[in-house]
C-alpha cells in the first residue's frame, strides 16, 4: 500500500500550466511579476513551466493567465522512443517505476488541502459557452492549450488523436469526468483512484495517445497498486508528449481556472484567461477609461474591473440579452466578493448601445478592448464587411489621439485588415498576437490611435451621434447601470 508522508519544510517544485496559446509570454510576465519566478515557455505552444517553493502554491492558483495547473514529476527534453510499440510499452513500464514521484505527490496532497479550503466549485454547463463558433475543424497540429476546451466547448470539433484519457483495462466512456473529492485523512489507507491523460503531438511516434495512456497507466497501476477509474479519480497523471519532449505531471486543477468569473454564458463567452491576456497587452494605468464596446457576457470588462480596480470600465452591446447576461455576471461577482468580505463594488458600467454610434464624447477613451463578431456564431462574414470599418472609425473617434490604444480580437483577419487600411491613418498597427480560440486561428490586433485628427478624411465626416431609425429600433431605450 502506498502511503504519503508529508514533509514539514517547503520544497522547490516545478509547476506546469496550460495558457491560452499565443499568450505564453504574457503569462510568463505575470508569473515573474507576482511570484518572482522565471517561467520557461514550452516548445509546445500553450504551456509554461516555473519553479516555486511550495509555500507559494496558493498564489499560483490566483494567477490570472493560467488555465490548468500541474506539478511536474519529470521532464525529458529528448526522450528516445524505441522503434516498435512493444519496445515503447516496455519502456513505459520501466519509466513508471523509476520516476521521482514523491515530491510531486506531496504537492498534490498539499494542493488538495488548498482545494478543500476554497470549497469545491460546481462544474458549469460548458458546452455552449466559450468562443468556439460553429466549426467543423480538425484539431490543430499542436496539443491544444486547453484540451478541456476543445473537448467540451467545440460541439462540432472532431477530436483527432491528440488527447486520450485512459484508465488501463477500461473502455473510454463518454460520461463527463467526475473527479472525486480530495481524499480524506480517514480514507488515506484506501487505494487511490487514478487515471492517466495523454496529450500527444508529433508524427514520428509508433503509438497513439490511447496506447500511451493505456500502457503507461497499466505500469503506474502496477507500481502504486492504485485503482484505475476514468471518471471518479483522486489523482490524474498527465503524460504530455510533443515530438521528443515528454513531461509527466500530476494535475492540480479539476476544472480550468478560466471559469472563474462567468455564471451566465452566451454563445461566444471568452475565456477569462484570454480576456486577461488582452487587457495586459494594453497595460492599463490608474484612472484610465477602458471600453469594451461589444462586451457580450462581459468577460473582458469583468476581468478588467476585478484586476485593475483603479481604472474605470465601460462596456456595452447592442444585444439586450447579452447586456442582461453581463449585468447578471456582475451581480454574481459582487455577491460573491461581498460574501467573501470585500464590499468594494466594481469600477464598471454596462450600457446597451450600438458601437457604430457610441453615446460618448470624442477623444475620451484611453483603451478599447473587444472581441469582435467572427461572423460564424455571432453575425456573419458578409455583415462584417460593413460592420468592421464602421467599428474602427467610431472607435477612432472616441479614443484619445496620440495615446489611445486598442486590442481587438477577430478571426475574420482579411476583413479586419482591409477595414484598417480604409481608416486614413487613424490607427497604427503595433503588433498581432496569434491565438487559438476554441480551435480557431484568430488574431489580437494591438493598435495605437495616431495623432491624425478625426473628421479630416471624407469617411469620418458623418455626425457620430445621429442614430439611424434601424439603430434606434434595435436599441430601444435601455441603458443599464449596475
Ligand atoms: C464575439 S461576441 C463578444 C463576446 C464577449 N467577449 C463575451 O465574452 O461574451 C461579439 C458581440 O458583439 C456584439 N455586437 C455586434 N454588433 C454590434 C454593434 N453594432 N454594437 C454593439 N455590439 C455589437 C454582439 O451582440 C456580440 O455580443
């Protein structure tokens, strides 16, 4: 029987984390800033690694860029895979017996006590939530940054063989994962239940991720005498294979940390970790006015108002249901934080508006951050040809010339780039961060508002505050403040 004896002293361990692809460096920056640790960005996009002492573990759970956490048992930068499946299987068996499990399992146990303190979070209904429009796409070449996202949130995504959750000798069933509560002291002598989850990317392997999870899982089971359970497991062992890089880890999160804010989901709710990354790109300053003019369920302004409480956030959407969802999400967070003893409220207002006619003074906004309709689940590609130029122009009007910034997320890159070219130099593109949004290749375009005066080019001359009849109808008279 395997029994874990906790050490009293803090030890240094390596933590691995999945992050939104494209935002690895942003995440590394946050780790450096908040924990003073230097993170390594994995060759495998969407992962970072950093060393901490175990007394910092709770702080890791509070980082805003990280989706899923695991403690590293062992990393192999250049694992030499044998030529045949049989030989690889023998190697897995040997590997399971010689891995340095002890420290990682101690961290897992410590982590359970943190999880217990935080209280078990309910798993929200995720299927229609994240920004993963109606696509029928193959899995990307690389391992997804958040495999959970691909599996759960992209209803029509065909998952190829990048990931496998397999308990040895058990068929992979379709029931939702139901990890068990962290094991109690009393039940410590019961055999632990476990599963192995394998993510594999690379085309030079003679085995599938299912093979690897099953064979390695069998070896782990034999070594520890644990009980395999696909759905009600205590320990999730991770086997991440990317070409010749192999990382064995133990999961420290049951559900992705990106689910922290939103309770009222919409068809394209953005992950909070991605929202955080976009906000960070714009470096909000004290007293900045930050606008999300197409806020949907409010993922961006909520994340912003919670993390940058000295800035002021204004968000809006032309869809009444989206605005109500945002309001409900804010109310929920306020209730939660008040229950937790922080009655401070949030520096955030939500309005129903049409972005093409914002009820805002010219040159009054410091930063615009928004997630534009991709034209798949929300809007249409055809409408984007009209919408994007109008959006960019109105954003340029309200944004402060010379200092204003914008970070705009879209997958409709062609339309966006053409619209930008029509702006008569009102915006300068600084750079683009390429991100994977639910399996879609999208870009966050980071723009700077130039000194060019709005209204000089012929396209800018229309009076900004005159709403068309259609827009008036669309808006009704709603304007909600929370
Ligand atoms: C991709 S979604 C934003 C999702 C949001 N980030 C979230 O987390 O829920 C784009 C949003 O733009 C809104 N939208 C489209 N056209 C608009 C317009 N002219 N004015 C304001 N909002 C608009 C849609 O209603 C939709 O909610």
